């Protein structure tokens, strides 16, 4: 059994994994299930190393004549599943980066939450001013076109103000939860 193509593939995966690990850093939880990779790594490189050790086991057991058909089937199946999982993970890195930018920010400190709250309070104040200005413009509009424009501005400002207040409530709830939790 010639494993050199698999070794070359794992070498290429190792290079890609090292680059991704450098850019992305360590994850919060293990990347793969423990049945797939026993190392429970939060980086890709240790997972590639584990797959390389499966190849080494195959070669070592085959060379010593201790590789049974059942054991070979088990190791090959494991190796195929590991390589497939690594390829999928590497192929979806850019998608995961996009998802992360839209994900809620769980890892931020309470101090950062207070900064976000202050920023939302400032936005809320500005948006409330915009609503008052739009109401005033609507009341003082001389033509129907001016009144319609003012009404559109008022609706947009009110909508933005409502979204801002909703976000502010969520931040306040997160702060309260953290402070209650200790």
C-alpha cells in the first residue's frame, strides 16, 4: 500500500492549516468531535498532525506485518473522515469569517458593554433630535411635497430611533445579566 499521495496531501493541508491558524488564532471550543480527532484541538495544525500519525501507524503496522484487514479498514476509514473534515474546514474559512462578523459578541468585557451602551445613548439622543426636527419640518412645511419629504424623514428617524432603543435594551440586559452572575 503506497501512502505517499496521502502524505503529500496531508503536507499541503498542514501548510494551509498553519496559515489559517496564524490568521484566525485559537478557537473557543474544539474544532472537531472527539470521535473524529481525539486531540480536541482548537487549532487545525494539531488535527493535521493527528492524521499524519494515523498514516504513520498504518505504515508501521504494515511494515511489521501486524496490520490486519479489519485494523487497516478502521484506520483508512478514520483517515478518510479526518482528511474530509480538514478539507471542509479549510474550504469554509472565508464563510466562517463572514458569519463571525454578524455573530453576537460574547467575548467582550463588561467595560466594553458599558462603552457600547454609552455610544447607543448618544445615538439615541441624536436620533431623538432628528425626530423632533422632522416633526417641526412637517408642521412648518408649506407645500405638499415639503410635507411628504418631512413625513418620510420622520418615519426613517422614528424607525432608526426604535432600533437604537431596542439595541440599547439588549445591551442593558447583557450588563444586568453579567452583574447578577458576578
